[in-house]
């Protein structure tokens, strides 16, 4: 067989495999959407962002209690708060969560199985199952909140240390 023909066959097989993988990934994502998992993961990430902002606001208020820093120091404090919020964010996106779920869940099913699952979860019974799963997600969320505590504790400690350093440099312990 000519080398160019072998190369053409190899390219065809590789591109076919990519199309099949892409189709499978689309099926798994469709299933996850029908199951309500994509929306759940996105809601959880948004809840973390909101909680981070609240924690940063509270920490700044505590650090500045009784102080009146000059504008440049106030700017440094605001920048430290932004960095704190950034550090509190989960280092994964909702798409990464979907991809990881697909890796572990999707490997358990053939393409035909996935088609049947999508059909089921799009049905009225499947949607009832989804609602029941949402109720079960309370425990799931609690577990990830527990896992998140060390991330939060480290970011909070770094933030407090940065604020303390800014305040030390400011020497602005004057009452308002």
C-alpha cells in the first residue's frame, strides 16, 4: 500500500474517532441537561461567588472598624479584597464539572444506552426523577461546602494578613 494512502486512511480514522467522541460528549451533555445537573452545577458556582463577596465585605468592615485610612490605602484594601474574592473561587468551571462527570458517568454506558437515558429523562417520569434528585442535592451541596472550607480558610488567612500589612504600612489607627 502506498504511504499516501495509508496516511489518508489514518487521517480518516482519526477524524472519525473525533466526530464520534464529539457526538458522545453531546449526548452526555444533553443527558446532564435533562437531568438538571448542568443548571445545578452552575447554581453552586454562583452561590460560592456570592458568598465570597459577602465574606470579603465583612472582613473589610472588621479590619477598618475605627480606622480612617487615606485614599491610597483604601485603594490597597479594595485591591486586597478583590484578590481575596478571586482566591475564594473554586478553581473549576461548570464545563469542567460537566467534563469530569461525563468522564466517570459516561463510560458506564454505550451510545444506545445514552440515547435511551436522554429519552427517559426527557419524559414525565424522568422529570419527576430529576425533581427528586434536586431534593437529594442538599446533602451533595453540604459535602462540597465542607470540602471547600480549607480553600476558604487559606484565602481568608491570606486576606487578613494582607489587610494587616496594609494597615501597618498606613499607620492609620485614628478613630473616624
